[in-house]
């Protein structure tokens, strides 16, 4: 098995980058990629929930990953989420991902229809077969996907040699331990990513090798500092930073606008303009602006203190 070190660390979920008309902006994709590389993150997770992938066409998703790859050129790890809810389009994105040279592809289960587990494993394995030289990451996010990764389904997927990790966004941190233990037992080495940003340090403590998260990109310095403190065994420092992160996430969630819209406003304050969100996601309202400014101040102060 390949060395999996390249996946172990802080991996921000990449946001959808739009121009003023709401179309994907290749320039802004490049800008966001450079910004994240500059922060020292381990990698990026492209075209996931935070990339608003369920609102994008196959062509748009190809444009996004092509531009990310042109900027990264091997400097950081790139994971591309390719699930499209039908096998055909997902297979096409998987094939394209391997062509452009991503490190790994990832996929949620099919949503809306609650399919039997043999259909879900078939869906994932067909996607994976379309990128035969690329690592595959299972994305477990039951609260949004409507289907959970059961141990049974997980064990079935471990038979696929390309399956090297689970990105676990279910809320019990214990799930991380279960997937890690079973994965390591079966494969010798296996990566689990923490999903819920609010539990990043708990996830690390119980066995996650790193995290992939939707709020990392607005405050990468804080997640990197928390991760560093954890690695160095300074657990109380890590906890202090985690508490501050959570305070910031709760404050961002108080806005009327969708969380991604709020975070994109904060990124503008940080010098990266990637537009707003695609409908039906709610853009920020004028009443949100004051709250957003406060979030920006909280982030800046926390970076000064811990970053
Ligand atoms: C449910 C959901 O979207 N989970 C994301 C990925 O795991 C997280 O990164 C959240 O965006 C984050 O924890 C904020 O709630
Ligand atoms: C939030 C997240 O991790 C994603 O973009 O899927």
C-alpha cells in the first residue's frame, strides 16, 4: 500500500468559487487554491458539500478540479469528491480525476432513494474502478446523505484495495474509532478523517489522522494550531483553541444567510473574493453584515492569540 502520510493533517474543504453572475470562476478557484497553500495546509478537499457539488454540473466540477490541479502541481494533497447521485456521471468524474492526477477521489452514497447496501457498494466500486490507480475515500455523512455507513457495508468496501480512508462526518466520535480499528485490522494502515469541525480535537484524540472540514478555510491558522498542539501532546492548549473555534462556528451559524455564504463574506475580509452561493442556498442579508464583521474580528483575534 502507498504511504498514507500525505493524508494526515488539516485538509480544508474547498468552496464553490463564483463570478458576479454566479458562474464558476476559474480565476477565483486558482486564487482560493493559492491562498490555502500559503496557509500551510496538508491538502484540499474539492467538490464536496462545501463545493456545493450537488448544485453543479459535471462540466463545472471538471473545470474546478482542473484549475485546482494546475495551481497545486504536487505541492499539496488533492482529494476530489466525485459522487453525482448517478453512477454514470460519477464514473465520468472519477475517470477525469485520474486523468488530471488527483491523489484520491471520494464519494458519498447515492442520496434520495434509500438503496440496499449491495447497490451502494456496487455504485462506489464502479466509481473506484473508473480511477484504477487512484485512492478511494468513503464519505460518511448520514445526517445529510440519508444513509449511514454500517460496519457491514464498510467491511464490504474494505475488500477494494483502493479504499484507503473514511471521511467521517457522523456525530458520534466513537464511529471514528470503529472505522479506524476495523480498517487497520484489515489493511495494516488506514486513514480516518474527522468530519465535524466542532469535534476536531475529540476526533483526533480517538484516532482520526487529520480532518477535512467546511470551516477550515476561513480560519486555517486555528485548525493548524490545534492540530500542532495535539501532535505535541499539549492537549489543554488544543482544547482551548477548539473551544474558540466552536464559538466562532456558532456565531457564524447565527446569520440568516447560509453558512457557506457567511464564510465567503469572511474570506472577502481575508482578501479572497469567491462570490456568493448558488440558489437555493441563501445569500447573506444586509442584517447579517454586522454579525459577519464580528465573526471576522473573532477570527483575527484568535489567530493573533493562537495562530
Ligand atoms: C454536516 C457537515 O456539513 N459537516 C461538515 C463536514 O464534515 C463539517 O465540516 C461542517 O461543515 C462543520 O462542522 C460546520 O458545522
Ligand atoms: C464540509 C466538507 O467536508 C465537504 O465539503 O464535504
